[in-house]
C-alpha cells in the first residue's frame, strides 16, 4: 500500500469518526447522561458492533467526546484570557466563558460530568461498557487536563516568585476545581444570575491575582 492510499484511508477514517461523534453529540443533547450506545448507533445509521469497532465501549466514546468538547472549551478560555482588557475583566471573562459553556449545553455537561445519572437503556443490559460506568474514572482526567492547561497559562504570564511552577499548578487546579464545583451547584439550583456568580468568584480569586506582577518577557496577564 503506497503512502497516498494510506493517507486517503486515514482521512476517510477520520471523517467517519467525526460523523459518529456528531451523531453522538445529537443524542447526548437529547438524552443527556442516559444516552446509550444503542441510541447513538441508531442515530448514526449503523449497528452497535460497528460503533464498538470505532470506540471500544461507552468509556471510549466518552473519552472521544470529552476531548472534543474540552478542546473547544480550552480554545474559548484562551481567547478570553488573551482579550484586550485589563486583568480583572479577563478573569471575569474567563469565568463567564466556562459558565456560559455549561449553561448553553447542560445535557452535554451532565453526560461528561455525571454519566452515572444515566442507566442502561432497555436492550443495553449486560452489554459491554453500559454497566458500571464510573464517573470519577472518566471525569477526573478531564478536570486535571484543564487544571494543567490553566497552570501553564499562569506560569507563562505571572511572576509568582520562588516556587512559581508549583504555585502555578496549585492555582491552576484550584481555580478549575472552584469553577467546576461552583458551576455544578449553580447549574442545578440557579440561586443567582450568571453575572452575580462570576463577580463573586472573581472577588474570591482577586487578592493574589491583583498583587502578582507580569512575568518579564511573557505575554502578560
């Protein structure tokens, strides 16, 4: 098989995988955590064994969807951090970007963060991957990835003095944990407006963020 043929096959496989993920997205938007492999296969117009061939099991499909949505969210967060505004405005814009994302697609958020809320649909009982779907096993890596990405941004932009790398990681994971916990509570109870929550969280963060200087030669924060 020559290089051109292998490249064409890879492009075809990548395109098919995107189509299957788009079908999965449509089912998740409709069914949330109860989205089943049977429903996703039906939406894609294929049989479930073919879906397993591409993703392995529901955990594999979850991981692919998580990467897809996390990539998009991280791009949006970086854009908010790079916006031409003062530091406080960019902090608030970053918090608001995260909250706006989970508010706009709550079923996707619940599928990614609370898949245990769903139960195996009729016909899925005993099938590979539909039983015992461990929320912590799958959602924790997503949050850790976001924490590491934010830690890198903080380290590149702020002069935190001695031990800056470790402190940036503490801040990165701490801020992501705060956004996740507060956003999860807010999405479920809606005790205040999104703008009020953004201001309150920014107030909580603002002390050391306001005091820290920009790293020399860095892109600024």
